[in-house]
C-alpha cells in the first residue's frame, strides 16, 4: 500500500489530545543519566575514563510513557509498582512534579525500584548499568490493583499497557485489564515484552517491535529484509499475532526501517523512518505508544495514528536521553506530511 498523502486532519487530531484521559499501566523505573567528558583511556582496562559533569533523573519504563502522554494532556495517570527506597521516592516525586496522578502506584517496603543508569559522554552512551529485582505482585497487591481499576477506569478514555517484564503483569492481571476495557468500552493499547509470554486478547491495538512480534506470535525470529514489503517472515508473524490476540490493529516498529501497520485484513502499510539524525533511541518506543494511543483515543484512523506515532518517534531519537516530544514539535513535523 502506498504511503498516504498529506492529511489536513492531523492538526485537528493533535488539538484534541488535551481532552483525552489516559491511564498508563506497567513497570515503573527510574532513569538516571550521568553526564561527563572522556579525555583518556583507563590504565587499568581498555575503557574510557568519564569525568562526571552532571547527573539527572527522569521517570523511566511505563513512567516515561506517562511522561510522554503528559506532554499532550493534563489528564494522565500511572498504575504500577515501586519500592519505598530512595529511588522509588525519587520516581514518585518526579511523577508528582509532572502532575501525573499516582494513586494507582503500589509501594512495597521490601521491593527494589528498578533503576537504569546511563553514562553519556559527547552525546553518546558509554555504558548502561541496571539495578533491578523482578518481584511479582502478591495476592493482596493484585487485589488492590483490581480494586483501583474497578473504581478508576470510568475516569479514563484509554489504557496503555507498557510491559517491561519486571514482574508487574501476570496473565491474571492481563485478563482483568482486557475484560474491564471491553466492559467499559475503553481503548486498550499494548506495548508487549518479548519474555513475558502474556496474551492481551481483544486489545484495540498492539505496538511491538520486531523482536516482540516474533516472540508474541510464537514464530521463529528471522533477519530483517529489504525492502520491508518482501519481509514475508515478519508479515506471517504479525498476522499470527493479530489472530492470536484477536486485535484489529498492529503497529510494528522497525527502527531505521520505520514502521509497519497491519489493519484488519488490508495490505500492510510501510511508513519509512523520518528521522534525519539519530542521537539516542532510548525511549523512542515510549513516545510512539503514547502518541499512537492519544491519536486513536482522539478519533484517528489507524493510518493517521501510525503516521503521528512515526513522526513523534523521529523527533524523540534526535534528542539525547529519554526525551519527550512537545505538541509544538509534533505540530511542526505534521506540517510537512
């Protein structure tokens, strides 16, 4: 299918984003960035010595999805799990400062908040250090999450599932979220994780990357093919995933190859990557699922939503760190579509 021509309704859709009420559910993390300069190689090992010039902290994982949503609407909430440790307190404070509702966050004094530390020098990531302990929800915590969903869901238009495989989601919780979304007729979008094997049956739309598409479908992974229109293994995996999860829309993100949209039984649509410069891909998927969901909730067709998600991702990767995209930036990018 050829790429759609300029769409005059994209501006109108972005203008509706502030009215959308979005709940982001998933694995919450804290992103720590250590900024510095490299001037020499260590005499102890063939690694660079980074002279630290600054540190910064941002909501990560599902919290970064919420942060991206919050750029477009003040009606943003997050549901997840965090520890009472220093990192957990920092994360919750960052979310509250951003005016993201945190009533759905469970805090456990025995839990370790997931922290991803990235060392950046000359606008390039030198190393990443992860501190995490996967800890599934207890029976009591799962009951609390269900109670929150039953009470709060009527206040939202859509649920975004951001699964990072850190233990928040189980099949029982996935089934409950799907059931409630159907019951209350809410948009449900899912960004799956390749190692959880969860099924989100009946989701409005799925946004996996290439690896996640093969994993969730159960098909054997295959190497990318150029052009994308000839990637039969990917097409087969995507169609199988659509059928398995009974989801009408699937948007596969392919990095430098752009995105591939599957809508019902129609011919897949390839959206080429629009990024001119790529500084940091961290968080680009979070930006994509946030804008994709906002677009669908605002009444966009899947093609319009995919185009806006593609544009937003191209803006995000041109920034260093887990950056967000502003309405003004997305408006400006849409002007050239």
